[in-house]
């Protein structure tokens, strides 16, 4: 059984980011040996990191909330999909809180010497949507994730962006084609 974890950073259940996720996941939904789990950052309401230092000596976070479930799902998944709109050149606050909570994996690696901080390797895909053309936001967000992934035994396979969504869905055909190609390529790699 292959496991896919989607971390969704959009407040809109039917927005552009969700449309990207659903298109990307379509071929995987048809597989019997595939489990898809979602962590919706707006509905899960993860608390932000407090920089308390607890995870420097314990392989857990001192805050026990929805991120406990996220940690379990993350450790089990074969493919991680992070899907987000670009807000002010970065991730929306609830998703940024999750990313900051990844500090536990840095502490596991560098304070406790656990190599790798997460045993199972996974591929990752970053799906981004933006109302305007926003290459700087994509670049900053990708850099943030690459830093986290460096200690999480995670390889970023692809970043795919759908820009200029405020102008309507005129560019959706191109984005959909790219998503279809990406999901097919990853499906072939994983199965």
C-alpha cells in the first residue's frame, strides 16, 4: 500500500489550490493500493512553534495538537504533497505554523544526532497557486521547504505553479496539462 499525504494550505475548499490538488490526485484515486490522507491546515488549526527547546532533548513536540497526527502521517507516507496559495511571497499562516513545527526534525538531527530524523524516505511535490505572477514567492517557498526536507529524508521532486488566477481560468489548460503529466510521471515512479 502506497501512502500519499496532502498538506493543504488553502482556506478555500473549492479554490484554485484545491482544484490543483484534485487534478493531481485523480490517477492515484483510481489505484486500489493507494491511501490518500489530508491535513488541512485551516481546519486542523496547528499551534505555532514556541521555540521552547523541548524537542532538542525529546523526539517530540511539547505541544500536543493536530501536529501529532501529522507527524505520524508524515513518517508513513511515500509521497508528500504540499499545496498552497502564495500569500505575501510565502505560505499562509496556518501552513507556516506547520513548517515552523518541523523544527523537531532539525533538533532530532542536530541536537540528538538522529540520522535521518525520519527513517522512511519520501518524494514531495509542491503545488502553488497565485492571483498574480509571483516567481519570487515560489522561489522563497521552495527554499523554505528544501531546508526542512534536508533533515526530513524528503526529496522535492517538482514544484508546479498556477499563476495569474485572478485573471480567470485562461491559463488552467496549461496548468492542468502540467498536473496530469506530473501525476503520471510520479505514478510510474512509485508503482
